């Protein structure tokens, strides 16, 4: 009888182990991304983070399966669909199509352009990497999801300066918590945040996150654009930055303008952007490198007013949403003034990079980060190479 009971218990344990293993690999057994160190959930309980597909890391009760797309590469059928487009780059006929020359080539520079979705490789030359990322209602709910915070932190670490939009948090510790997670990898990032702007029911903060080892700023020069006539729903945040990879007299300096065009303002607000650039040029700093970064709510072809005043777009005809069906985000700067542009730009498709489901990716944001790269020396640098 005792032998029978032992065999019975052993059989139960074996079945349970198989069941757990089956569930684990159904939820997250594709590509394991280690998250260190151990973290705690909203209740303060320690969670062992074996990989980002752990349901608890997404704020999902243990044992609850996460839906997985049967084919992550099937074409998107409609706007807002959870299906991922087969080719998230909306290429124009002028774009090179060869495997070693994917992207676009600027007529002002002749440098390799990273294809859409790639994590940018390190450059040998001293450079400044600028990115923009619409975090979509980044508040307490997202901050309590360990996987969301970890993915955002890992994305930010690829860049020197990141313009963040749609920080909806009313708690003062939400952004500092993100900075703490970024700096768990022995990095030294800091942030500048502007006042709350926008309609009362949809107000938000804009912020800049920057690597203090590579970038410095003057916080006294941080300001929100004054818009007494309320022509813009969300007044842009303007910061001034300088590369620390050269002497002060030789370092690349720039004004970075954090922009979000209101969905209700649309084309009307886009038409105001040239006036915005002109006003920032006259803010007394004498800075000619004025870089607009953010969510413009439209593609580059719909911003002819900026192109006509000699502005260059980091991306042309490239989708910036995780569904691959819209171009909303970009980085825009004056072509003649900004000789420092290396010609390298792109998006980071974190859905594919971290092998997320569409639902998981949308918990981070429906927007992909957009980035571009500049030489760290004022006036540019010849002989550019990458590792």
C-alpha cells in the first residue's frame, strides 16, 4: 500500500511538472530575455524574472495565458488591428531595395541608413544619438508592469537623448522609477520634465531623458513654448544640449523640441510648425541646430511646409507604429545648418526584437521609437564608420 501511494504521488508530481512546463513554453518559451535583478510587483512581492514573457511581469495573474498571434508576419487587415504588417516599412519607389542598402539615402549625405526596425549598432566615431518615443499614457499602470518598464529602459539605453511624449502620470515618482531601472545597468541617465500641458481631460508631461556621461544640458534653458493664443493643444518643450565627447568650443550643440500634434488639431497644427521653428530660432540662444522630435500625427509627405523651409526628415515613408500601417513619428532638422547628421536613422521594432505578442507590445506603446544620429563635433566629421 505504501509503495502504491508513493507511485501515485510521483505520478501526480510528474503530471504537474509537465503541465507547468507546457504552460511556461506556451507563454514565453521562444527567446528568453533575462531581467536582472529580481524585482517586486505592485504588492511588494518578489518576482523571479526568468524572461519578459512571465505573465506576472506584465501584471497578469500567474497561470493566465497570454494570447499569441498565429503568424506574426501576416499582413495588417485594418487600422488598429493587432495583426502585424508583413513589411512595416512603407517604402517609396525612390528607396533603395538592395539588402545592403535598405532605407533611404539623403541627397545631403551618403552614409549607410539603418533599415527599419533594427537596434542601431555602435559607431566608431563620436556621435550623438537622438530618439523620440510616444509612451502613450505612461502612468502608474504601466509603471507597475515590470516587463513594460524593462523594455522601455532597454530601448532608452540605445540612445544619448530621448524625447518622451504622453507622460500621463500624476505621481512624481513615476519617471524617477524609470530612470532607476535604466541605471541598474551601471549607466548614468537623468531627465528634464516640463509642466503639464494640454486639455484638462487629456493633459500630459513632455520629458527628455539623457545619458549624463555623453550629454550635458543647461536646465535653466529648459522651457515650454508660450502659446497665448492657444493655437497648439500641447505646447512643445524645448531643451538645449551639448555633446560631452569634445571640448566645449568644438562640441555639437542643439535645441531639441519635444512635439506632439493633437489629433483634433491635425493639419492645422502641422501648418504652424514653421512658425514654431522661427520662434525658437529667436529665443536668444543663437542656436542654429533646431531639431524637432515627436509625434506629428502624419507622414513626411504631409509636412510640405517644413520641407519647403529647408528641413530634413530623419525618416521618409517609413511606418512608425507596431502594426506597420501608419507613419506618425519623426525627427526633423534644418538640412543646411545641421551638417552633423551622419545619414543614419531608423525605428526600433521592439515587438519583433523582443518577440512580443501584439497585445504585449501595445502595453508598452503602439508607437515605435524613432532615432537618428549626429556627429559629436560641431560641423560634422568625415570618414564615418561603424563597427
